[in-house]
């Protein structure tokens, strides 16, 4: 099979993908939208509490 420029081995058009990525970069992406609403400190505290609780619950009674 002859190698075609701007195409991957699976036949993806590289230029088309780059164009789509450039277009979607201007639109509100989920990652950035939700990241701005996330309170990192609160998440860390909840994770720490859950981890501590998990340690208490892991002991089995006889």
C-alpha cells in the first residue's frame, strides 16, 4: 500500500482532524467548563474524609 501524505496508517485524514480540533477549541469544552466550577480544596477534604472512613470500616468484627 502506497503511503499517502496527511493520512495515518488507519486512513485518518490528519489535516481534517487538525481543522476539527481548531474549531472545537473555540467552543466551551466540558473539561474547562466544569473545572472552573470545581472547588479543589473541598474535593481534597472530602477524599481525605472518605479515606479515613474507609479505614474505620475495613476492620471486621469477630
